[in-house]
C-alpha cells in the first residue's frame, strides 16, 4: 500500500495470498465526498505516473472509500476561494489528474456507487470499463454552475453514447440514475448494491491474467484508433500487432496453449 498525499492511495490486489497484478487506485477524501482539490489532483497524477511505469501492474481499478459517493467532482469550495490567476495556475494540475487516468497504459475499470458527478464522472469516463451498483447517480452538471466539463467529458461522453445523447445530457445538466445510465451506455455493467468494487476487481483480475505485452498493445491500438477512418485505424492495429508478434509473451502464449497449461508471461 502506497499513499500519495493525503487523499489518494494505491493498493496491490491479492487473491489467495498471491498478487494478481491488479492495482487499486483509491479515492480517499471521505469528508468531502472525494471532491477533487488541487492537492488531490496532484496526488492522482503522481499515482498514475507511478502505476503506468510499474511493469508488474497489468490492470487498474479506480475505487472510492466513501459509502455514498464515488466522487462529486471538483472542489467548488476551493474553487470559490481562487482568484482568476490562481485558477489559471491550477488548470494544468487538474488536467494532469484526468489525463493521468485516461493515459494509463493498462486496462482500467471504475467501480462506481453513489454520486459520480462532474469531474467524478469524468474520472470514471477516463476508464475503459465502468462497473456500477444501483445507487450510482451520474452526470455532467457543469453548465448549471457556469462552466463546462473540463476533465474530458465533452470528448469522452459522445464517444460512448453518440453526439446527440451527449449534447442532451451535458446541456440539460441532468443527473442519471443507475438503471437509465446502464440502458444508455453511461455505465457498462450494473451489479448488485455494494458489489461494484468486488465486481470491478474480479473483472480486472480476468484481464490481468492475460499477457502484459498484449494488454498494453491492445489498449494502445484501441485508444489511438479512436476517431480515425478505418484504413488509418487498421494501420494503428498493424503497428500494435507487430510490437507483440515477436515478443516473449507471444512465444509463451502459443507454447502454453499447445501444452495445455497456464502461461507464465515473461512480460516482454
């Protein structure tokens, strides 16, 4: 377990006493429902830098210690105290937190319950898969306080649900309950109440059992191919394929398949 600042923690997941190669990135500012302050944003960015550089991490789960909230977004109390000049200086730190999650080179799963609003929902949107329980309440209400989603929401939401639906949700600033959020594709898996973290960790463990070289290359191809035309996207895929085709992981994976055993990934 490693602490980054006061409100962010990284835990290395274990199952049956063995490490699973899954890291849990924990939002732990319960008194503020995980509102993202300047210090918390800085800590998130630092934690993501460390996770991305750790070859032993094959998947990351983003979780919350608060019983009724995943994250309520930006710390508006802090924002209210900032001068215009201070807000300008804070902006790169805030962006680094969201892009830190978005640019993690391994698969990421958000475990969402309770409030996931504004920047909180953007942190979830930055993950590859969102698992939610029935208490989840999601939305991007920024226009109701005179700003816009600034943690990736205007770009990530339409990639999930299409331009028209994203426009309706962002322009209306409405909050969406779990069942509708699942139906609309705002969250991917809807599980039983209180089971979001357990389900997200189980999914991440299944991902992390696979080739670390393959996982990173597949994520790179998925992310770089976003928004490209098909021909360009296929070139991205081919480059990613070539990066793994002659790897030790590929050789081990084929050998393990033929020998009917579990692979022992070399990770290169």
